[in-house]
C-alpha cells in the first residue's frame, strides 16, 4: 500500500505526524509513504519517499495522489480538514481518512459543537456565544455569572484559544485578545463564554483524552484513555500550549467509565451528526473533564491528538493501517478490536525556550545519535529540519521540537522515570556561535497519578 500523509503546514509536520509515520513504518501493509511537510524525524523513517515537487495546495495534493497511485491518504492536522481536503479527494475518487468539511465543524467551530451536544443531550458546560461587536453584551452577561469562566475563541487556534478567567481583569484581557488585538484573527471574531468545569475533588488532574476511530455507519472503536498536559510549566503553571506531555493509559479510568463515555458521549454525538446529514468518519477526539456529576465534554477535535498519539502509538499492538483504510473506503469496523501492550507509555515534549511565546530557532540538536537502541524508546520529531549538504545535521525549527516517548511494561512510574532520564541526559541544542538555548520540558509528566479513585 502506498500512503500519503498530509502534514502540518508550510512550517512542517509535528509529533502527531511523526507518530503516524512510525505506525506506517511498522505496518506490513505499507510499501512506502510520503509526507507533505516532512520534518527531520519523518524523513529518517525507512519507508519514507520524498515528495518532489511537494504539493502546496489541496488541488496539487490531489494531483500528486493520482500521479503516484496513492492507495490511502491520511490527514494529520485540523486545518486541511476544515478546508475540505477530504471532500476534494473523494470527489476525485481517492481514498482518504478523515471527516468531510461539514463534519469537521465539530472542531472548527466550538459554537457548532455546542449546538450538536445540546441537541444530542451530551454532557458539557453551558455557554453563551458573542460576536465581535458585542463587547458590552459580554460584560452584561457576566454580571449574573460566577467566576471563573472560560472564554474560548470559536475557531481553530492551535490549542491556544481557551482562556480561564478567574477575575474581571482576566476577562477584559481575554475579550481584548479576541475582539480588539485580533490575537486569533478571524478565528476569534466569535467567542464562547463558558461555565468553568470544576474537576472531581478526588483528583488533582481530572482531564481525559479519548480518541475513537469512527466509520460512516456510526461504529466506533475507542483507544486507550490518555491524559495530556497543556500548561507549559510544572504543576500546571504558565501559559497554555498545544500540549507539552501525555501518558496512556490513565490508571484510574475503569471499564465502566469507558462504557459510560461511549454511551453518553460518542454514540449520541455520532448519531446526531448523521441525523444532520453530515455523518462523521475518521478520528473523533473527545477532551473530557471528570466532574462531581460525571464526565463532561470540554472540546471535540476531529483528528488524532498531539501529543496523545505518541504514547498511544508505542502501546498499540495492532496494525492500524488496514483499519484506517477500511474507514476511508466507507467500510464497516463493526466487531474489530484494537490490541494493546501491557504497561504504560509517557511522552515528554521538549520545547524551545520561550514557547508558547517568542522563541529562537535554528539551534543544532545534539545527542540523538547517542540514544540507546531500544524499541521501547522513540523520539518523535515535531519542529525540526535537516540542514547542510555533505554533513547534514538537525536543527530546531519550531516551538514544540521533540517528543521523548518511553514505553514500559512495568507501568506508568517506570515509563515516566525513563523518559525524563532520556530528556535530561542525552538531548541538547546549541548555536554555531555557542550561544546556549537549552530545551525546556516539564519534569512532572505522569508523576503522582492515582491508580484508582
């Protein structure tokens, strides 16, 4: 099978795309794969083939897939999905995994997702919607609301469009970001003012990420529960990011909880989308919060999570590519189950200092070649690129640079210790002028997680 991976954007692909490439590399079903916007890690995978010339538009990608007789295209990030890449590929008779443009609105518009959940009686936080010229209305509404609240830009903001406001100064700042400073551009011209979901008091961190593979008939397979870390610093302090760490599975999540999530969240959402004439197929990601009243949806995404996919990829013991192909071709996945390795996997994202704000790039990454040859360890690349001719080397090229991912059959604590040890001991980056810019990473990923509640 020839596979085309649609990567991030002109800046290149991320850790999620490298995790998908890793799964392609492991799959006996894949002859070779190509990737739009391949980073240094993807380009180093043995089955990778260079796209030349590399397509820069959806139309060119369709032409490339036809010319190279691509059997399956998989879309990594959300923007091409929101722009209708699946519709274009299917109109050309090509096999592609992902939702249509209409179905992708579950992620592309938070207000649309709220309407779907409201109709389907899916538990979520109540929210009010405001447009750009309704600044006064926002504050009038908040007079009768309890703080904190969460203000969210309606559109796609790379995971950074949600702002927790604990006082009115933070509310003013959030509204200013969206309506005045245009921090999120058109994606922030509509906002949601949402009730803050109070986590279950038994847990320090009650967030949960569940990814489900969904076919056009409404059948779905939930992957192992994962938990990601958004705040840039230890202890969930600092600015929100696209995700700086994750682990799977989550030890306190029971089979009964997973059954509840399937029955109360995935099934009714998928049914409601079908009822609206926009059936969902692809990967549906539910970001959840366990509250005193059970699980509630924080957000839906319509693609694999980053960095959640990295530990999930290390745990997966099933060739996922034929399943993705079945879904892409409109087939049924009823009765199919995923097999998983015992134990746990932890992903620590090494970032450029300053991320998610201003940061420098172009620093030479050292230590990758000295990593132990261990199938339980994988460093997934995100913001990296190859430079140089006769003696090429890898440099930093983004905010999230590397995802150090460790699997351990002995469980979460062992995986977390090993991943942190690798990040601390082996990997550094420096400039040609010997100007240091040591990587930043959290040291508490997977630490202190209860085994039950």
